[in-house]
C-alpha cells in the first residue's frame, strides 16, 4: 500500500528534512518558493510540489481537488514576529494567526475525508511557545496555544474515525526561522546548540510509524545542547 504524506512548509529547513526523512513515501510538498520546491522534488523518488500561499485559505479547495487519499498530514509551516503586545498592531496578529492557525484548520477540514479513508495521522508541529509564553512572544505564543486547542479538539472529534492526531512541541531548532528569531532577540545564532532539523524530522517519523494500537498525543522535544 502506498503511503502518501502531505507536508506544509516543505521549502524550509525543517520541511526539507521531513521530506528527506519520508522519502520512501509518495510526497505532496507545499511551499511558496517554486525553485526550492522543484529542486527538492528532483531529489526525491516520488514527490510533487504544491505552490500555495497559506495566508489565502479561499484558494485551498481548488488546489487540493485532485489529491489522492492521504496517509499523513504534517502541519509544519509557520511564521513568527517577536515584539511586545504594546507594540504589535492587528496586522501582525492577523497574519500570524492566518498562517499558524487558520491555514492548518482549513487544510485539515478539506483533507479529512481523505484521511478518514486511510485512518491516517495528522501531526501539528507546534512549539515550546505553545506551552508557555514569555515577554515578546505574545502573538506567536497565542497562535501556538490556539494550534494546541485545534489539535486537542480534532483528536476528540476524530478518534471514532481512527484518525490519529499528535502535537509535537520542539524547543529551538536550527533553521532560517530561528536565525530570524535570534536577530529579533539581539542574540547570536549558534545552530549547534539547537535541535537539528533532521533530528526533529526523525522524531516526526517515529510518530508516523507508531503501531496502530498506540496514540502519541503530545510529544515534547528539547535540545541536549549539542553533541
């Protein structure tokens, strides 16, 4: 049986690592960078790119119309803009929630019929900020708390259909997004001290491959500080 896996944010560091780790699957790779997606697909035995702006949910239905039955849906894409609540206006909050919450909700809604067919797995790559919020992290943490609620509700609603739902809460992971965060914090970026994208991807693969009689509902992952 062919395993089909849909990955959002596939043109980023973590998304690319996820695609490589699931290279034995048929892959549908969402992103906005056509060149990066095409190059990644060329490295994989069975992958197709899906150019889609996650801030435009009204376009999702048409883009997803011809997809095969899915085995796995990995919500990996995300956006972050640090700043105190007193300084971030509604446009930052709206964009953060659009990409980090509304897009996963709408993609899941549209793909659920496919996932129910296969008794598939939905993985939400959340963040440590989805468990606690610090100063300057208001909009991002709020979106990740909302993503956690989305996953919890979906898990309760779909348990009877056999769809497994997992939230993964990684600590800081070496990536272009983390470089941006460190710049915004005014701190140096040392990727060796963070979780490596390949390590996080292997953790996700462990969740996908878990036996059917177990549900890994929440997985928290933290860096050991480099090895």
